[in-house]
């Protein structure tokens, strides 16, 4: 089970995530997010990861090529383009700069569920309101689950991730608000508990 912990902003929480077995660490640069980091912060945090996991730049409100250039400059491994504003042309723009791009979307946007439809390496399926912590109806994925490398996200937490994995059978899971004590404030205990529950599932 591939495990991504997203929205991290401190070295302490990165170390907890890595010690708990995280495969990817996500850094958010959405302008209005409580989890936002700037370019200098991202560069320092990537240095903390030091190649021990994939690093992922998550954006939903900047041009794809700009996000790709930032990732290249900072040394981030993957650009995650989140939401319906990014069409196939946007993915082509990003892929012209960086080799690894992920596509994040919601079933509410009636997306193409073929992994790689826009040239992406990984597909992420999120709740209709990303980052809200709201759960969503996973039963739709029982008959419609993508094939290949896809991550389940949206409303996951240490208490429900095992059941979500059993229902949707994703390749991996992604969590942000589900390991927070308050919006944008990660909790070390919840990070470790989430990782253990996901691994045990």
C-alpha cells in the first residue's frame, strides 16, 4: 500500500511520516490553503526528506508549467495537478518540464478514470471538496475503480482508512486533514496511527 502524507510544513512531521513508512510527502502551494508553503520553505523541507520518499508539489490554482518549473528548481520529484482546470494541454505543459506528473480529480467532475489518460503517472481520486476532511461515498468505486496506480483520498483518517481500503481497493492512499489536530496543524500521533492502520489493512 503506497502511502502519501500531504500538507506537511515542518521537519518534525516529515520525520514522523518517514519513520511511519510514508512513501510520499506532499507540499501544498495553493494560494488559499492553510497548509501552504512557499518556495523557500519547500526547498528546506525537500532537504529534510533527502530522497527517503517521493516529494510531491500539490497545486490547484497556478499554471501547470509554473508549478513544474518550481518543482524543478526546488528538487521536488512529482507535480500533482489538482482539479478540473487542468486539461490534457496543461499536463503536456508540465510534462515538457518534469518527467513525473500526477492527476488529482473527483468523481463529481465526471473524469476519465483511465490512469494515464492525460499522460499522468498516478491518478488520485478525492472528495468533491478537497482538503475539507469530508468523507464521500466510496461505493461508486466498487464497480468503477480505476486500474493501475491510483490513490484514494478525501475524508480518510486513522479510524476509517482500513475500511476504505477494503471497499475501494486502491493502489495507495493519501491523507491530509485526517492527520490534523486543527486546519493546517499536523498531529504526530495521528500521522503514525494513520500509517499503521493503512499498512495493516
